[in-house]
C-alpha cells in the first residue's frame, strides 16, 4: 500500500510538471509575445517594451525562461499580478477558502442527494419513479447552469425576501464577533442561491452514473445467487449490490471536484461569490498572464490531489485490490 | 459495410429474418426512440431556420430602433426588442447560425484529433501508447474550463478560434475512448485472421477495426455537439464568446443586465440553448440504443 501511494505521488508529480509546461507553452504562443502584450498600452514606446523584455529576461532561451518560472513556482513564489501588482500567492490565498467552502458543501449535497435517487431508480428499474428521474436527469444535463441561475434569481430570488443574490456574508457579521447562530444563519442565507445552482448542475450526471453502475451490478451472478439463497431484498440491495456499485463512483470523485471548480467560475461571477473563480475572470479580462498561469497550476494540483485521494480510497474500499 | 455488422439479434428486436443492411437496422431501432425522433425534427427545423436566417429575419439584426425599446414579445416583434430597439427575433435567427455551427465544428475537431490519437495509441501500444496517454492526462489534469479560459485569453476571440479552442481542449477524452476500443478490438480473432492472411496495418485499421469503433464514436460526437454548444454559451455568458453576430449565449448575457423588466431577453435565448442541447443528448441516447443494443 505504501509503495502504491509513493508510486502514485511520483506519477502525480510528473503530471504536474507536464501541466506547467503546457501552461507555459500556451502563454508563449500568444501572438506578439509577452512583452508586447503587456505593452498593448498605446503609451508604451519601443523603449519601454525593450526595458520590460530585459527586466523579465524575455530574450533568454525558452527553456531558461521555463526553468526560471518553474523554480519560482516550486518555491511557492507565483510572482506578482500584472494588474494589481500584488503577490499572486496572496491573492489566491485570500480567495481559495471561499471557493473550497462552497464546492465542498456542494459536492457533499450532490452525493447525498444523487446516490439514493440513483440506487432507488435502479432497484425499481422502469418504474414511474425511474422514468421520472431519468427524464429529469436528462433535462438537468442539458440545462446551462447560468440560465438556471438567471431563472432562479428572477423567479425566486427577486420574489422572496431575505435571500441575498450576491456576495458571501453581510458586512459586519464576522466569526467570533456575533453569536454563532447569527453567523450561521447569515452564511446559510448567502449560500442558498449559489448552492442550489451547483447542486442542480451536479445532480443529473451523478444520478445517471449511479443508476447505470447499480444496473451493472444487479445483473451479476453473485446478486442472483444472493437472491436464490433467500436473502432479504434489503440485504441483497445494500450488502451485495450498493457496496459494489459504489466503487466506480469513488473514482469519479476527483473529476467531480475539478468539474465543480471550473463551473464555479460561472457561478461565482453570477453571485459575486468572492472566490478564485471571480479572480480568474478578472485575470482573463485584464490579460493578467501570471495569474492565469498560477490558476491552471493550482486547478490541476487540486485535481491531481482529488484523483489521488480517489485512487487511494478505491484501494481502501475494494479489498480485491491489493498493493 | 459488411465488416461493421455486429451480431444482429433479429428475434430480440422483432425483425424479420430477411437480410437487411446494418444502417437499415440502425434506422429501424432509432425510429422507435420517440424523444430522439422528436429531437431530430426540432433540430432540422432549427438548422433550416439558421440557414435561411437572411430570408426569414424581418429586420437587420444590427439595425437600431426598428421598434420601441424593451418591447415585450408581440406579433410584430415575436421575441421582443432590446435596449436599442433592435428586433430580437432577427437577432436570434442570426445567433442560431453561430450557436448551431459552434457545436458541430468543435465536436468535429475534438473527435477527429481524438480518433487519430486514440487509434495510434491503441493500435501500436507500447511506448507510443504511453507517451500519447501521458499527454492526454496532462491536458485532462487542467480543469477544462480553466484551460479554455487560458487559451481564450491568449488568442483572438473570433468565432473560428472559439470553435477550435473547444475542440483542442476536449479531445483527450475522445482519444481515451477510441484507444480503449482499439485495445480490445485488435485482439479479436478476425483481426488476427486478417493479419495472418497478410493484411497491412493501414488496411487492418481502416477495414477491420475502425468500422467497429464507429458506434461509440458517433454517439460520443453527438453528445459532444451538445456539450460544445453549452460550453460556448458559458463562455459567451462570461462575456468572452462570439459577439458579432451575437450567439445565443451572448444574447442571454446582454439580457441578463436588464432582466428585472425584460426577462424575455434571458428566457428566449436560454430556452433555445436548453432545447438544442437536450435534443442532441436525446439523439445521442437514441443512437446509442440503435447502434449497439448491447451497450444499453
């Protein structure tokens, strides 16, 4: 087991090196080169561009530039934002908790709601419930998250008092400064809208996945054997079927998290949720390349960690796999 | 197409024992998927409207002041008007051209690259497979939407670029799909048989393996079209999509700022995106059932 984890860690490391190269390469492909893009400012003279080129060492060989950048990254120095002039690590550090907070709660809710629906759908295959859920899941998968968010804002948020449409907290309601219940109520109110959109968006796919996985297992011989030897339906479903059907779901965790992370760019920009997604959008508009590069790296680090955790969990939950 | 013919369970689907071609069978099975058939009808209508937009549009989509500002939908302006008194119906007709073609081109790019890479990796295996799969993993390790945003930030945001970007960022999953198919198919007895009678690699791939991977490729392409339309609308919604002429996603983004008193500017383009994606997903579902009943 220890060896397996170490092997996977090494593999993840190479993956991240690949990601950093790819990210670096994309930015390098930018037409006109880095210095010129920064110098899109009409006031920038050729002299300014030359000075920036020298300052950032843009005349060096590409691999020298990459190594310089990568070394800084490894040391935790993501450089400074071009737009704000502040250290990127600090900017992202401020925003990351809000995004993780929102997405972890979202992910938990999605799994808690979707798994039972998927299981029940499969157990009662072709029942009314199954048909309804499959239909709803189809609708959910085709619904753009932002459109759903707009409808929710218009038909619920604007009609019902007390549901905040933007932000994460009321100013002044801080942890430790107000009674805990007041703090909790305030945070929860702000969570209603973004969380609904996240959960709605994630449910459909997982319900279908869980249902398919259950159906795979239900038709296995050992389930028929369990039935044949007279075990109760309850034991057959929960002990023999669900536990096996959950295995592929576990592996999907890593990707699920990264999917949410990408999706939170849209959700954060709709609800002005002060997370990294909002920062990413600002970086795109201001062409803040160092920030964008840092984003890709942090995004993939989180994805890689997610996949790693999923893989290890997989070994833990499936005793058939030994390392 | 004889080689592409999978085991046909004629009795199981109520077929006559009479010889029928593979595609006739597919059509027979596809026809019975009601939602898929409805979807085909809807999409045919949408595409017809998109192509005929210049003939059907009552106004120039960019012409300002053809009606009052923010007029709600009426007989004169079926989709209302916007802030500048432009006819939204005409704008939606022209937007259809963008939204509907983005899906096809992006899915085409994604599937083409994916199929080529996946076929090479799966057929040759070994070190070639290793290298190609590691490349796929690297691309997949960046959350897709982040990668998209990065590329969009770097390159000029033209319609073509948006299509290409969506294609270039989503091909690895296609490559993995095709590779998996190739890995299992190349071990099949009939491939071995072809090899033993001296068929060359290219011929084996083109004649014996590729046709048998068509079912998952076609299904995946269909689903990708819907996915790409969703992605484009998401980018547009963030204000970095196709703006001239405005795609449905961009129209929705414009409408979002005045939705308190002009909700139709959001609901109409939004519903159209929703229906289009839904239709592609249903067709994909219908094709999956029709092409390979065993996949169900």
